[in-house]
C-alpha cells in the first residue's frame, strides 16, 4: 500500500493507529515495527477493540496495545510515540483541540502525526463533503495547536497525506 510505504516504519518504532477500528492499519503496522516495536491502537468503540484483538491473535501479533480512548482524550502515554497515524479519522473528532493536545503530549521530541484525509479541493473524490478536508483547513487547525508541517506526500489518488511535528520555540 502506497500510503503505508510513505510511513517509513522501521523495526523497534513505537507507533499509534488513532481510530484503529478493527485493525485494518494496525495489523500491518505491528508487522512493520516488529517484535521490538509497539503499536498503540486507540479506539472509542469497545466492540472494535474486541475485533482487533481477535484479528491480532489470529496473526500471532503480540506487540499491539489497545487503548479505549475518550472523545476528548486519546489516553496515550506521554512521550511514547514516534508516529501517530490518523486515516480518515480527524474530521470525525468532536473535540479536536483536546485530542491534538493529547497527541502532542504523546509524541517523542522528533515524533510526527501523519494526517490522511480525503481532498475537499477535488470534486472528483466520491466522498461526502463532510468527510473531506482542504489542506488549508488542516494546516490552520494544526498550526494553531502547536504543530508545524514537516513533510507532505501528494501521490495518493484521493487523499492528502501530511506529516506534522511539534512546533518548538526555536522554529
């Protein structure tokens, strides 16, 4: 998958699948970071976590830690993540500011949030407008919550892929 290649995950990394659902991205992430690595799977629906556990067990994956998050708190340990992945999740947040603050605290100093959202600028993307975001919207929300853009990948057919790091006073 092109999107996953762009994540450049390596063995030993600690990563997070925010809004993991039943593990569509979580399981390949767990394979990519290997036994020395760890994947936090944050989900607000307990039944999805249960499905994820069954799927992980079926694949013999033991490096996934599931977290029952809350609408305003991802419940991630502080300074724990090299990368937090959000695929078509951010626009669903009812409390984006506390969620961004919680994710910012969970990042290691050089960690990044990877934001993947359907392109609102493109009318040919066959998704309802409320499930799309523009780059301008994404940047505005992230910049005003203490992040800076560190990388972008524009090669996905329908989605933006943007990498945000924590804004430091020296930036």
